[in-house]
């Protein structure tokens, strides 16, 4: 997988509940863990967000309705190859792989 944006440094701060990135293009960005959990890129989360946006009475599944961004203490995050991160959320969710391109572009959605 070709990655356009690669971080020079990644710092996961569990106390502050955030991830800080320094990118090759000179940008420095910070994402809260809560924001990252709410924007999980996996198919299940994407489908639920799309349904919620298009159907006013759609009820999110319980595991997606109140993601707090807590990570597993013994295995919070892993680097996936040369292209992304996988977070191990305390709510048991771990299907999403956050590519570096996705994380770099996610800042524009804030």
C-alpha cells in the first residue's frame, strides 16, 4: 500500500488521551482518542455513520453510540506495516486500521 503521508514521530499520550503526530510535510497534528474512536475507519463504523447521517431515526448500535476513546492498557496501539496504526479500544473494538493518509487528512474534518 502506497502511503503519501508518513509521520516522522508518533506520541500516544494515555494520560492526556491524545495522539500527536509530526509529519514529513512539516505539519504537527493532535487527535484526541475520543475523536479517533468516533471516526473509526472500519466498514462497520463507516456504515453506521452513513446510516445515521441519512436516516434521522436510525439508532446507533450500543458499541458505537458512546465511544469514549479508552484504550486497552496492556496493548493500546500497534504500527501496521509501513502505512498505519491499529488501536485496541477498551470497548473491544479493533477492526479499524487508521492509515497514515487517513490520519493526516482527518485533521481537516475537525
